[in-house]
C-alpha cells in the first residue's frame, strides 16, 4: 500500500474511532462486529480477486470465510491471534483496529513513552503498545477529548461500515513488495584439505578439497550474485600440508599461510575460529590471521589477564545487493562466531594462563542485541560447534541447537562434528530436514574436508526503511558430482605449499616388517595402534630418565583414528610391509596432538578402560538376530587401548560410561586386568602416556587432580614421536601383541562389525572374523565370533 493512501485510510479510521459519526443512534453504536465480519466486509469492499483459502495456516476459519481471510493476510492487513488461529468470532476492539493500522506504517519504532499522555494507557496490552506508540508518533492516534484511548471498547457495525466506505474510496491494491534474495554460503572443517589431493594416499581425490568446493561456490555465485561466503573454522590443521607449514617449513612473518591465501583468492566475506586453530599456539595463530583479507570473528574467547575479548566479537558487513526490481540496495549483515570452551583443556600447553572462555550460548546472547542496535538487517552466527541435543546444559562443546533458540538469528552455520545438516540429526525436535531449519532458523553443517558446501537462502522484504527476513531455507551441496573440476583459483593460490608438502611426505623414515592397517582396530588389538603406543612409551621413557618417575610403570594409550568413523568407508589406514615415509606417519596419527601424561592408580587405570569400553553397544545374549557391536553414535578416536596391561571386555554387560560421562556406577565391562602377568594392584601408581586432547578431555577431567600436579604436557607432537622412534629403530615390527580381547560371546549370538570391503583380504586363516557381504553404505559386513 502506498504510504499516502494508507495514511488517509488510517486517519479516516482514527477520526471515526475518536468521535462517533454525526447522527449515529445509540442502538446502532452498540452493535458489535466480529473479526470474521470485519475482514469479510473489508475485502468485499475492495472487489479484489479472491483465492480458495488453501494457503491459510489458520485452522479455525470456516471454508466460506477462508478466501477473505487469506486475501487480508496477503495484503498484510491482518495477522492471526496465534500462528494457527485467527479467532474469527472474537469481537474487534479499538486497540486491535489501531494495530491493524500501524502495522502498515513505514516508520521506525517510536518510544513507548509517547503513550504516557493518555490516562488509560495502562489498559493497552503489552503486545500492542509498540504498534499504538507508532500510531501516536505518526500523529494518527490522538485520543478522545478526555485524554483517553478506550482501547478495549468494541467497534460497532455502523462504525465498521463507515470505516470501510472511507477506506475503499482511497485504497489501491499494493504493488509487489520490494524483496532481496540473499544467499549465504558456508564451508567448515576444511582441515587444510585445500587441494583435491589425499596426502595419505599420495594421490588426487575427488572426495575432498576446497579446490573442489570452490567450484560449487563459483556455481552458486553465478546463480545468485547476492552472495556472502563464510568459513566456520578448523582451517589450518589436519593434513601434512598443515603440519608442513607449522613445523617443517614454518610460516615466516610476512608469509601468507596457504589456507588464508586460498580464502583470500576466493574472496571470503568472513570467518571464525575452530578449536584446531589453537593447536600451534597464539603467536602462530596471530601470524596466520594477520594476512586475512576478510574479518575473523569470535565472541567467547577472552584474554586471561585483561579480561577483554581476544578477537573481534562481530562485524557489520555492508553488502550491496540487487532487489527484485533491479535496484541496488545495501544490506547490513551482522556476523559473529564461537568456539568450544574446551580449547583451554585440549591445548592447555599453549593456552593455560593466557585464555579464558565464555559459554558460547551466553556469548551469542550478548552480541546479538549489539548487532541489532548497530543496525543489522540480517544476523549470521558461525558456530564452530556441533548441533548437539535438544537438552540444554548437556555440554558446552556442541550447542548449536541451543544457539538456534536465541531470538534474532537469521542464519546458522555449524560444524566441528564433521556431520551434515540437513541430513544427520533427524531425531531432533523442531528440525525441518526438507527446509533445512532448526527451531525455524535456516541451518547448515557442511561435513568436513570440503566435502560439502552449505547454502542458506534468505528472502528479505523492505518495510519502510528497514529490511525483514520473511523466509529462509538451508541445504548442503556435495562435491561428488559427475564432471566436477577443481577450481584453479585455489590450486594456483596454494601451488608452492602443495608442492613442498609432496616433497615432505615422500621423505623416507624407516621400514616395517608387518602391515599396518586399522580395518579391525575396534574389535581386536591392532597394528595401527600398536605402533603409536610403542612410540609414545619410547618417548616418555627417554624423557623420564634420571627423574623420580624413571621406574614408575608406563601404560601407553592409543586409539584408532581411522576406523570408518562418521560413516566413511574409505577412512582406514592400510600400509603394506616395506618402506615408511612421512605420509604414512600422518596416516597412522591423523591429529596434530601433543604428548601428555597423567599419573593414576591401578584402580583409575581400570576406570580408564571402562570409559573406553563405552564405545561398544550392549550385546543381548538372548537375541539370535544380528547385533552391531559399535554404538552408532560413538567415535573411534575415543576408544583407548592401554598397552602395558592385559584385559578383557564383556560387551554383554551394560556400559559404565557414555561419551565420558558416568551412566551406570555399578556396571563392569572390564575383566581380568593384569600387569606383568599378575592381577593389577589397584593402589599401585602408573603413568599413562596419551595426548593433550585425551588428558584435557573427559578422561583427564575424571582423573586429573584439582591442582593438575599429576599431569605433564610436552611441547612435542605425538606424530613426531612416532617419526623419531622409527628413525631411531629403523626397522619396526608393529604386529599387535593381543593384550586385550572380548570375553567370549554367548552361543548363537551374531555380533556384527562394519569395516572396509578390502578388509576381507587381510583376514588371517583361522581368524574369528568372517566376511558376510557388503552394506548399502559402502562398508563390508563382518561376523565377529
């Protein structure tokens, strides 16, 4: 509706409400009308074309009235009493009439204090005060001579007739609203997979790499130039390229990190930090970020000394767009980001005493109003956090669901968990997989390593001088498309670093006399874990020489990092007998963790094993149908083997821990624990050697002393310890020593484990593992006897 026409209409309404028409009888004035009567008469007076009422979301509107109510909604003359009810039989009050009027005003919010001039202002419903204040500020609502508004008086039939006559005389059907289709693209958890190249296999790959994702980005920008592009963190660590630029050919001042070079080349509009951005320390991170040509935001990381935020909490981006009429407009897009607070535990060696963390949900709650006050038309949250669960307070690591519940957020990009949305999280309440929303907020989680591109499409409508998001949806697009070619923009930006990495990973370090694979690392002792625990023990023995702990027994903890986790049938280690190179070390130990130790008792070591055993599902001995031995929600890297002890695991017993949390205090899966061939002394002291992630996470939180005196962190990578061990040993034998096994399964049970299809080729003769066939997800299915 044109503003002048609407103003005339509203003035007619207000004058009529303020003073009854001359000659109106008391009987006529007392005949009240309903909302249904009012809307039908109003629309009939317009003589406009009606629909069939099928678009209505209201469930209480009769079929004969539905077309009129639908048209009134289309013309933005009315709203419902709730999202699903119109209440057609309710009488129309004066304040409701003013609300209908003021909602069409092209004006900014007026202060509520303008209502103080009316004696009965307190009678106005809280939900209507802003609309009535806007009407007063526009000089549309002046009240009665006695300085009252009389908000609760009903509109009569005669008043309605006069209002509609005046309205129809001036009204013109409004032209189409001015709208903008804004596209928001998001990448997450790239982990230095920049080229379309698998450094572990030393071969090109079509299933990963920002170079592949960039092609999707270019396609999306071509389809809709009104596009913003953001990265959601975990960018600079994860492949040999990341290690090469951090440790081997370390980044120098003035040198642009290849990950930043790639994002600069693609003209990213912004980014946030993931937990792995802190793996190499704050000085390295500063050196990386100072060359970014886009803003990097984070709202929940604080300087431990100054108590000030360490990074820019949010930015307002002035984005030039083209609206539906072809006219250029400027949208103000507010962007903020968060990282899991556990970085101070995971990277304690770099962050202790330097960094403090705020709860991510509270941080977002703080900055959203600030962005709104700064004039943001659209608010985007970059949450380096898993979506988590609908239950608040479960943890602070995966809280994107709780962030989606915060008012004012228009788009949410998530990550950290390496899953997908839409796709995963189908059982969460208030999620719409088809539309890609959580609690009504368009949300994406674009997998990992560049596997997907997150795409959020928002529709904004101009209302006066302001823009409002009226609709939105989220989707992810996979790089697994026939004929997709990697982007030269990325490949050219990282060319030097990529070539240097290839030289680095091909460097020989030694030989292995036994194959190293992780195909069955979750169900039997495994060579890919054995080499890790051997190297860690060797490293710590050298470190402890000449100290008071030199003779303290060492238990070395290792976990299967590549075991088909997160539904990836290609995610396994497979190194044949023969030469070993740096690339093999990165395949064996994927993460840039650093060595950490924790001193525990024998009883705590057993508890450590109970925590690890939580990864297994509980096998029902009474069932004869197939049962998968792995909990589908479990992560392989959380399953620790403790070399130095021998023990068994009873999976028919319920788990004592779930995800590191105690769930059944009386449960007992760990059996027959021995040290040096004898039952373990529960009071004896041991040193467990592991990594900063494990000691800083749920395991460490359970066994760490309050003052941290039983924990030692080493500024030395676990992966480098493996390299040094092989260089010193030259020829290694990582064959598993079978220090653990399952308590024999009950007769007639069918315990199933999914591994790679190729795993059938390495099943030794006489093994308790039998290949059954392939699964729909690309895995092989194996019977564990």
